C-alpha cells in the first residue's frame, strides 16, 4: 500500500507511441478543444474508460445475477452520475454509456463550455480567461480549465464579479461580443 497523499497518474499513455492515425485524431482534438497537450486527451480517455468499464461490469452482473437490488443500485448510480454531467439523456440505457466518445467528455469541460457560451473568442482564450480568474460558476471563481461542469452549474457560468471582463466597456469583451453578433 502506498502513501495516501501521493499523487498517482490519472492517465495511461498509448501502447504504440507513433501510431499515425491516433496522432492525427489527437491533433485535431487538441486544436478543436484548445488543449495544452495530449495528456489532457489521455486523461479524458481514462475517465471514459472508467465509465465504460463500470457499464460493462453492471451488464455482466445483470446477465449473471439478474435484476437484484445491488445491480439496480449500481446501474442507477452510474446513470445518475453521467446524467448529472450531461453526458447522457434522462431516458438513457447502459448501451448509451458504451457508445460515449472522448468528444463527449471534452464537451463538458469548463474551457469548452466558456467558449461555446460566447464568453471567449477561441478555446485557447477561454483557457486563458479561466486560468487568470476571470470566470466564475455561481459567483465562485474557478481557475481549472478541465473542471467538469454539471448541468445544474452550466447556466451560472459568467465573468467573475471583480474581473475586468465584468465591465461591458472592456475592450476585449467588446471584441468578443462583436464576434458573437457576427456569428
């Protein structure tokens, strides 16, 4: 057993380092979502892997044990977690969990949602605004671009109250608003 305060790796690197197809898809994802490095993609992949393995485990329990209280509770817990983050719909089944993609996980990051809501001109600028403390969720400053935003928190994302971006006369905010009006 290791020291509980020790940080552990939250991702697993690819088995084949120079696989051309994987590198190309990762490059496109990094550009589209404004990611800093491939490790962020691998971390999202690990989260996806965890949810999928949980779904496979529940399906295996249902096929071997049937619909017991334990399997129903585990299924409801898994589906509830994914519904809270908006990864699946309210009427989703376990097969929907298995069909999730990395893009679905990356879409729920704070960085992506700030860009999609029109608070930044690009995913890279959204990342910068978050790390510099200009973005808040329900009035609470959040400085982690990879923060997974739940559906209930999504509506309360805005500029931080004391941020220079909170003032509509801010020059950069004017440019952001102009770009949103053109689009």
